[in-house]
């Protein structure tokens, strides 16, 4: 059982790396700083939060209304199919050079 859990963690970490995900503060995607930090993958079109940060992202970042989400182990992925997520990714893309 522990082997499976470790394999899942390794797979998720590899996926984060392969997708070009970058860990940023919520302010960098246009959200309240209290929303914490997130992973952003502009290539794959999602924002992800670690388990300890999901609640604050949903409350302070408005992600509680995002229906297109998937939780795997300790990470919750929010799809850009939701306008809230798409807008945050667009904000990030438009402000990367600043």
C-alpha cells in the first residue's frame, strides 16, 4: 500500500515538472495574497494547489466556484475550462515580465 502512495506522489511530481508548472504567489495570477501559492501550467491550462492551501485558494481566490477540478493525493488541479481559472492564467501571462 505504501509503495502505491509513493508511486502516486512520484507520478504527480513528474507531471508537474513535465507540464512546465511554476510555483507562484497568488498575487502573480491576480488573486488576493491570502490565497497563498499555487502551481501554474500555461502549457496544460491549469492551476493547482497543495492540500494545505486548497481551502485558502478557494475562499480568498474565488476558486470554490470552479467545478472543473480534480484532486489527486495532495494536489488539486483546477482546469482553465472554468473562466475563473482561465482569467487567472491570462493575468499571469500578461504580467510575467513585470
